[in-house]
């Protein structure tokens, strides 16, 4: 999962078209609908902190966790002078640790799809359950099989920018439901030279029933499954879905 090296320096360029404001409004709407209007909120896989900062602006006390120190370095630079109080932690989401529980945890931008086995999913879901307040919410999005199989498939994308050129070569493996992206960056240097950087990102999608069972095993009750940024049920052509789960109080849990 630790592929974000030179990628960190151009990540925000590649994500320029991402509707972060819409994402933040959607997360806030779900939180407020369930009575979470303030308090400590954690973002898993926060990257350069775009969503973390937007949720801090909405009045939540934010923690951002990411495995890439390069990404977090960018995030901290962007938070300088803002007095946003965000705590950034360099941790693997499969093994993250907090000092106490939080009101909610969210994970967006298909970060969950980077977990390639059900064992990894189970570890994350159990940690989420462990660090949620009683009745706390877990909100996350997931790329769907339709996106990997029908939209990305084996297609290639190309982006040209003043800072360089970026090529995404997609490959889809239907038996494993895995999307593999070979990313080539040509980063503009001085004297009109370019530095080439290559890396591979691998993501896997899961059948919803698999996700629901793993959440249930982790004492998380699914309370909503939605087509991206709506209150509607997922469609056959949904490219991304949101899942909302609630921490299930149980007597054997030692609340931190």
C-alpha cells in the first residue's frame, strides 16, 4: 500500500476534478442525521488531507491517518497557519492505534478497495469498531465491480499538465475482481527535462454481501447503502457506493 512517493507531489493535480465539497457535505449530512454535530472524527487514508481539512472547517475535531509520510508532509504544509487543530498520524490503517474512541470514522476515495483480502478488511473493520464511541458511525465508499469491469476495464488514460504528463494503464482481472493501474509520471524538471517515475496501484472490489458479513462480524450494523452522494439504493451501473455502519454496543467490549 505504500506506493505514494513522487505521486504525493502531484496527487492534488490528479485529483483536481474530485468534488471534495460535495463529499464533505454528504459526510456531514449523514453525521448530522445521526446526531453527530460535533466531536472527534477520524479519516482513514487521508492522503494530502483535503477532506480532513474540509471536515475541520465544518467544526469537527479531526484526526487524519495515512500510511504515506510523503502524503502527510503535504497535508501538514497545507494546514500550516490554518489553526485547524488537525492531528495527522502516519499509520497503516490495518494496524492503526488511537488514544481513545471517536464519534465517527470515515474513509473515502475508494481507499477501502486497496485492501486486497478479506483478512485485511476484517482487521480494519474490527479496529474501527474498537475505536468508535458507543453507537458511533463508520462511513466509507467503495468502487464497484461495474466500474472496474465495464468502465476502467483495460483502458488507458492520459493527463497533460504544466507540471508533467501522467499515464494510467488499467488492467482488470475478473476472477479476483482486481483493478491494476500502472501509473507512469513524467515530472517536469529544470531546463525542460522530465523525470520518469513508475508505480503500480492494485485495488479490489467485493460483493456487498461479503462486506456486510465482515461488518457484522466486527459488531458493526449496516444502516445504509447508497448510490454515490445520494440517498438512493445502488444501481446496476453504480460506479461507487457508500456504506454507513453503526457501532453495536456489546457487553464484552472494553470501551477506551
